[in-house]
C-alpha cells in the first residue's frame, strides 16, 4: 500500500499553473482519500477532469477534531485490502501546518510507504520571497488571540529572530490579518524587518518586506486573504 500526499492549489483557478502533471495522474489512480475539507476536495478532484465519478470515491474527513483512532482504523483496513490512498489539505501541501500529518505518522507506524508529491507550500514560498534567512527558520502557527499574550509573543519572536538570526514565520485567521500587522508595526523595534506574504499564487498576491518603521508608510489590505507573516 502507498499513501500519496497530494498538494492542492493555494488560490482558486490556479491549478494548471502551480501543480505538475503528476498530481492528476496520481489522483486518477486512487479511489480513497483522507481530506481536511470534503467539499473542497470533491471540487478539486472534479476540476482535474480525470474521468473519476466523484460519488464512487471514498472520502475520510481528517481535520483537527478527528480522533486519531479513527484514522488508524481506516488505514489498517486499507492496508488489509491493499488499497492505495491520498491525503489532501484544504489548500497547499498536506502534512505541513495541516492535520494530514496524523495520517502520515500512522502510515509510518504501519509500514505504509509515504509518497509526497510536488506542489505549492505557502510557508516555503513566503520564505523564498522574503529576503530573510532560509538557513534557520521556525514556523509557529497561530499567535495568541488575547491582546497582551499576542504582544508578548511578538516580542519573544522578535528577540529570537535577532539573537538566533532565525526567521520566524506565523499566520493569523484571515479576518484578523490587518490587526496583526498593526500590532507588529507598533510593537516591534523600528529596525526589525517584517515580511507579509499575501494570497500567494493568486493574481492579486504579493510579498513585501520592510522595516517596522517603513511599514508605517505603506498601506495594504489583508482582510480575509490567506497571509504568512515573517520576522527577520
């Protein structure tokens, strides 16, 4: 049995530009998928026009609240039946800041071969385009929501970026992006570099890196747009 890690587009209508031909070829061979979002996965497979009948495929939802034992039992059954399967994130590469990592962990425990496919990763694309260190970096996921805790986290990340010469990456719920940028500009040292990588691969996507001081001269609207933030 093989477990394929299948990347999906980061932005709508970009499949042909960001995914290699290997992806639809692998999807065409599979009948079983572990997916973060059922509706998104079905729509993505349909868009590939592989000839698959969606209602004849098997989907197992794998999100942050899925019991690990459910995934274990499903993979055990597939292993017994000798069926290959795929893992899909809602957007980007599965297993990276994504609940698909659980399926991969269990696959290794069961001796299932894991095969990652090439595709877009917002974290790697942001790091590549930031101009910050790609030799040493850390992804922190989401920062705290509560104001005081968030500011404390920002200051700690800034300290690590400076003392360790280590790029710090993190994200926010899209409708809170603008507020996070405001907090970064307000609470970081004026000379600290802040990168904003917004709506990557989309026509309106951009990557901008300025010091906290210079960010005050630039206006960007990040509201409801997937964004990666970096401090370096």
